[in-house]
C-alpha cells in the first residue's frame, strides 16, 4: 500500500545551479584540450614541413654501365707470354730437265784479251781472245773504232769459235805514226743476216779497208775494250 505524501509536505529538489556550473566547467576544459591539441598538431605539421624543406635532397648514384668485358676488367693483365718463332717452310724447288740448257747471265760474246786500256804497237797489231755462247744463227765480226769516227772491219770473215772460245788477229792499228797516243776501241759485233749482207756488199777503199760511219743495221755491239797506241814500228 503506497503512501501518499502528506499534504502540505514537499520533497526538496537539488538546485539546478550546481549542475549547470559543473557542465560549464567540463565544457570549458574539454574545449581547451581540443584547442590545445589542434594547435599542437598544427605546430607539428608546420615544424615537419619546415624540416622537410631544410633537408638536402640526396640523389642516389646511378649504377655504372656494365662492362662489355667483365672478365677483362676484373683481371689484372700480366706480361705477354713470349711468342714462339715460326719459321716459314722452304718452298720446294724443281730441278730443270736435263734436256733444257741452263741460262747464263753473261753476254753471248765477251773479249778477254787484251785488257781494257792496254798499250799496243800499231804496226805489230794485237791478237784478240774472247768467249762466245749461243748466237742463235748470228755470226761474230770484229771491228776497230778509230779516232776518225769510223768502224774498220779487221777480220776476213765470220770468226769461228771452238769450245766456247774465239780468237782473231788484228794486223795493224791506226795510220802510221800520225795517231800514236790515241785510243782505239776493239769491238766484238754480233751480226745477223742483214748485217752480213751489208758487210759483203761493201767494197774496199784504195787502202784496202772496209769502213762504216756507224754500225750497220742488224749488227749489235756485244763487247768492247779500249787500247792505247803507243808506238809504230
């Protein structure tokens, strides 16, 4: 059974002013904490931003390009080993067939005597010796080139050779005593058929000489030696 309050008796209620004061204080404290936290956060962001701007930018080094020969770059080159000397093998030479003649570098006709610049007696003349090879159809003729600029024929016909040697006698050299002390040139001529025809077609002069102002066509000088005429008689 519930009792009803007594008439004329009221319950005292707590004053509202205390609650409101507590709520205001709590709100003020909370607001101050929020504002302080916000300012601190802003300061942290600002400080971090300034620090970030002040820090230097470090660029990482770019990797070196790979070497095309890594093994050669890592290894230290040592001294080159000595090279082995290689001698070329000699080229085999083939011997000439026995049937072919061995070529010689010597001219086909040479004068071996008298020696060059030998002294001679014009009246006694001189005996000329020499060597001869294969003339291939040509013949050997002997001329003396005189100081008057003429080639004088001194033989009586083609000079014969035996065993690769030849000789021819020159009876006289020069014109008496008038050309003593002058040089004469003994000349071995290789004459072909045309040269032979020219020689045979020339007649002797009043002194019995056959002379030419130059070597006839078809004649070639094979060898020559100069002799000094020192006497006549």
